[in-house]
């Protein structure tokens, strides 16, 4: 998803095509906020604080304001950093001590319903982003 959206303009990220009720950056921000809430649900660490109000992309929200280039880049970078946390939380990878990573969070292993929902949710929004990409770049 990050590679597919890399060269979009801020206008393309923010465009809500006819027949849609959200845009690409809202979907990406929503994936970040929702994924983090699941990853940190049972963690001793607090969910990260974002450079934007998390409620802007939370459940039941919709895009109401134009997301700036700075916010878009922040969401993209945060999603990129979340990949390693997903791998740790699902048991695919183990944390690397002293890796030099800026991500120092502790996430708990997730499975069962949480993992199923996470994969379902990611896939649903990924498919929505693909459809939006076709509209904004077509």
C-alpha cells in the first residue's frame, strides 16, 4: 500500500470520489489508529500519541478536514514503523535488542479473534484504497 501511494499528491490523498464516503489518507490513518488500538490493547505501554487527534481517524469518523502533506507523511511513516510491531505481535518475528530502531514499544502477542479482526480490517481497507487509487489516478 505504501509503495502504491508513494507518488500521490496531497489533493489525490484527500479526494473523495463520487460514490465514496472517504479518501485514501483517511483509510490509511484509520488503519494506523485501529491497528495500534488492537496492538496496544494488552500492552504495558500506552498507545502512541499521534501528531493529530486520533479521533479524526477512529471508528465512526469521516474525513472532514484536508490532511496536509506533513500529516500524510507522518501517517505513512507511522504505518511503515507499525509493520515490525505487527510481526512481533503475531509471533512472526522476535524483538531485536539494541536494534537502533526508534520503535521501543512493547506489544503483546495477539491471536484468536483480535488477530482475525486485524487481518479482516486491514484487508477491507486495503481493498478500499485500491478502489480509491483507481478513481484518483484513472
